[in-house]
């Protein structure tokens, strides 16, 4: 990618995100390593977001609103800004776009959501996990609470 100001061919990517208007376009903020000017490029990925394959094998188009709703449901009444949900959704979409996958299993998306929730809010993570992992016994909850507890213990130390 050549710098539009000085023509230098080495640029550093400062930030990449999926364009909010067009989900198949990745917007990158770049910095020229020679003249230090900043510019933005829009890259269209050859593939759009992958189709989503459900547990029963049915395939449907990727649905960003559905993903946002899962976050909103898990984070209901939790002190989390909507902007943080948006960023989490963007990170997942970006990951899926860049992966170049044509199909993705719902379980895989579920795991990505869990990873994001784990960072955002532990209560929401627990809520989502209980539905997603189909908890049936109190022991299931105890196990995941221990997992969360051990993780935060690791971070503190
Ligand atoms: Zn330059």
C-alpha cells in the first residue's frame, strides 16, 4: 500500500475495522513510515461474512442484529455501555471476515461471543454460558463460577 502523500511503500496499520455501512468492507487507518502522514483505506474482502450453520445443519445468512441481540440479552441491566457491545460485535465480524470462511457453525460464533463477554462482564458471561452450554445442574454453574474465579485470580496475580 503506497502512501498517497509521498509514495513510500511501507505503511503501518493503526486500526482495522469493518465499515459500519458496508459489512464486507474493512476500513484501515494507516500511517506512512516515511512522512508520518495518516490516511484511510477501504478494502473490500472478496468474500462476505460467512453463512451460519445451525446445529441441525440448516444454513442461514449471517445476521449482525441477531448477534447484537444475544449480547444485549446477556448484558441486560448490567452496567455496560452500548458502545462496548458494538465494539465486541465489530471484533467478531472482523474476525469472521478476515478468516475468509464461507461457513461458520453457530457453536463457533457462540464461543466468540463467550470470549467477548468474559472480558466485558462476568455475570453476563455466566448468563450466556448457562444458555449456550445448556446447563442442567447446579454443578454446571459451580464449575463455570470456579473457572471465572480462577481466571480473575490469575489476572490479579
Ligand atoms: Zn508518506
